[in-house]
C-alpha cells in the first residue's frame, strides 16, 4: 500500500544520507501589484563610516522587506546631528524628491557599546513622529536596528513589523541534523539542540517562547519541546513507534501531531505538556502534517485516503473532513497563513516539488516557485506577506524566502551544509 | 446544458459510490474471514500444544513407541494444516491490502467527481441567478419601466459579492477568519437568494458551525437539526448529527447527546464521525 509513512521514513533516510547535486541558481523577479507604498528616505549620521554603513544596510533591507516603503535615494541631503523638527529648506528638498517620511539615525561607538539615536519625521508637516535612543553591545547591533525598523513600520502602517522575527530550521552543519535559529534575514544563526541525533520539523509556539520538534534523541522518533527562555527541553510523547510533525494550536494550549499508534498514521492532539491525548482522525489512510487555522477552528493536513497524498481540511474536532486539493498527484506540507485566507503547501510538478498557494475554499491555486530543484516545507511570515521554504535549487538544500505573490526570492542560508524545514517565528 | 452534463456525471458518481460500497462490504467480509482463519489457526496450535502436554511418561516401551508414532503422525497432520492455514492467511492479507488500496483509489475518484459536480453546480447556481435577474429586467421593460440594474444580492454580510457563489465564498472566508457574525449573515443572505441552491445545505451547516464556534450551542443545535431535516440527503448530515451530540454535551444534556452519538454510530457505522461518536459514548457518564 502506498504509504506517506514509508515516504516519510524514506525522506528521513534521505535527510540522513544527504546528497548534493549541482543546480543553477535562479532568482525570481516579478512585478508586484499596485500597492501604494510610502516614499521614505534614510539618513545615517556619525563618525564611524563602517558602523554607519552597517546600520544603513540592515535598516534599508528591513524597510524594503516590510513592503510598506519605497526607498528614495538622498545623497544630496546633508544633516548635522538629529534635529527636533525639519527646517523649511530641508522639507522643501525632501518633498521635491517625493519623500513623505524621513528616518535619521545617529550612530556612535562608545567602547563596547553602540548608541543609536533613531528619529522618524513626516515631511509634509516637518514634525518628529517617533524618537528613541537604543544602547547595546556591539554584537547585538543588528538586533537594535531591527527594533528601530519595526518601530518605523508600526508608526507608518499600524501593523507589527517582522524585522525582529526569527526562523528555526534544521541543518547538518555540525554533522547531524540539529535545530538552529537565525534572524529572519539569515544572520546570527545559533544551534539550539546538540544531541547528535536527528531533530526535524520544528515549530514555534504562538508566543515564541517554545519550539516543538521531532527528535530521535532517546532513540525513538518522539515529539519534544524546548523552552527558549530556560533552555529546558523535555519529551511530550513516549510511544514506541513514530510520533511526528507537531503543530501548536493558535492559543498555544494544544499540539496536534501525527502518530503511528493505530497502525496507520492518524492525527492526535495533546496539551502542551503531552497530557490529554485525543484521537482526531479516523481515516483509512495515512494522515500527517497538521496545521491549524488562525482561529483554531480548523486543521488542514495531508492524507492519502483518496489514493494519493492530498491536502484535506477538517474541524479541529475531527468532523467534516473535506478535500482541498485536486490538481497534481502529490500535495503535502500545508501551512495556514496567519490571516487565515491562504494555505501554502508543497505541490509536485514534473517530478520535483514547488510551493503552491490556495484559498481555504479550494479556489485560486497558484504555483509561486518554479525551480530548478525541489521546494518544500513552506512557512508564513507573521505578517502573511512572505513564505520561507527549503529548496535544493542551489545544489545543497538551503532556506529561502519569497513574497507570497512569487516575487523577491532571497536566499537566507549559505553555510555549505544542508538546511531544511524552516518555521517562521511569531512577531 | 449543465443539467444535461450533470446527469451522466451523476450516474458515473453513483456507480462509483455503489461500487465503493460493494468494495467496502467485501473488504469487511475479507477482514472477518481473515479473523476467522486466525481463530482456526490459534485453535489448531492450542490443540497441538495440549496434546503434547497430555503426553504421559510411558509405562511400557511398546506402548510408548506406539503413542510416539501416533503423536508424530498427528503432529505432521497438524503441521500440514497449519502450513496451509498460514498460506491462506498470507493470501488473504495480500488481497486485503490490495483491496484497501483499491478502496482508497475509488475513494479518490469519488472525491474528484464530487468536486467536479460541486464546481458545475456552483456555476449553475450563478447562471440561475443571472437568468432570474435577466427575466426580471425583461419583465420591467415589457411593463414599460426603465431598466434598473440591481445586483443579484444586496449583502451586508459578504459585502460587494454579486453572484451566489461569490457570496458563499466570501462568507466561507469570513468563517475561516473568525468573523462569525459576518459569516452567519452572509450565509443567510445566500440562503435567501438561493434557497434551493446546490450549496444551500452547506451554507446552513456552516451557520451551525459559526454558532458553535461562537459558543452559542443552543442555536448551533437548532441549525444543525434544520440541516438534517431540510437536507436529509446532504453529505453534511453525518457531521451535523455528530455536532448536535457535541452541542447537547456542551449544554449538559447528556441524554440528548447520547441519542445523537448513537444515531451516528447506527446510521453511519463506517464514517469517521462514528468513531468519534463511539469515543464520546464511552466517555459520557
């Protein structure tokens, strides 16, 4: 019998015996829809040229990735210090070049410390609309700039920014499959497991304080949790077979996962301490990879109940199972968008996988990546604008991010190892 | 045109559903048969071991040899039949696995056909609505009134939707986003516009789900009951019965809850909902 379970075992084996194939790297660039962006200029002042350029680079990238701004070049703008209000001459100059908002950052190195004085002005009135001084050690410079960026995004759009978000992923850079966390732009990566075993399918808790994952740490594939604040880690399941693909409910109180304890893989739920085990699916076929809708009322998952792996939806109590995907003979790894309006998944197309997006009512199916290589394990940014995924397009497996409309592909990992299974943190 | 298209589809789908049911019953028969063979095998094994245990220490060499010969004979006979039973069991298990795969493939075809039919019927709803609108405008013209264009629906829930399927989809989106009040209004608007529409049972079912998600279990039970009364042939009926059970359980009316869980188990024994209902029946005091 065709079995997703066997395929998963095979994938695990492939993960263990990771391969490398050379493939040409292709970046996508398509035109975005006509969303009105705010023309913004960024000026970084200070005496330390290297520091200035580092701050500028991080901030400009962050603001661009927020997709709220058009960065306007402002080479001719000269500023002394950080004024409380923009003078008429400066305002005139900015308005004539179409700038609606100006960010000024004064950065100073003070021994081991960095001081960043960030200000945001509205050019129409010349008023200062946000000001904050940041102080921190040199090694958290990027983090400080990300904070400033998120503040600017929030002041200008009312939405929470994603510059301080992080991505957990699996990498074999230390030999075995261990979990790592990096900033959303691919920097500041650090290992969070170190058990020299296989650790896969990590997922953030909705409050960002914990990560659940599947590990062979104690010899058997079970679901584990690590608390990022205390570094404490513990096992949630202890069934002697396979317990895989854990997923947190939006309220953080329940974890859905797939288990082989009934012969074939079925979806169960348990509380965050591994108690209160409840069987959710009673389906002839393998049911894996649950993902919750943001309301917690629905779960989407992969099942081969119809002969080939497809995406299904059901109420999170297991009732009213409906098939969502009808195109293609292999669709898996669903990820519900944070606003609930889209579901991303891996769709097989001509032998390799692509990232597809569909509405929860089955309409508007789109393939947003086009190879080469295979694209798998999609996960949404908390603002719902980006998707991170693992791709073999560069030969090795690496983590990428792409705009949900298929534009702005960016590679995030570049460590010469295989990097898989990314999951984007909440903001 | 669409109706003409629908009837062959309906026939094909019915055949597949019926053959699916046939396969399912054959599948169950096979499962029973395999279990029966397992029992026979176990019995045979138990008999052999009992015979061996009951073997007394020989008092006389001649008798002992005779007994041994007899046992050896019986043993070889039993071994032969056990071998045969094991082979039969393996054959049955192979066929069982094959049938399970066949059932899944048929299940897939049923899902795909149902989906195609749903797409077609959704279009036909929109066409019906468009025809109604055109004839209304024609009537107006014949009566000498100026042609006033009005949208097919004037929704407050599901704003800016203009065809029944758009209204339905917008309401479904509202449900998914947790905008339950908007979704309820939108689905009721759909039902007002297309009371006999093909998505009407689903719309009513989702209204029940919205009330349930809002924690208004009393209303959800009433709406789910309407689904079972008004649309007894809908594929949502099993879930509706089960959700009535859940609703009554939330309302602390365990007797009614049990009644509906039993209904699901008895009327739809092979559904996933029946398995969920069985769990509730075991847990409810």
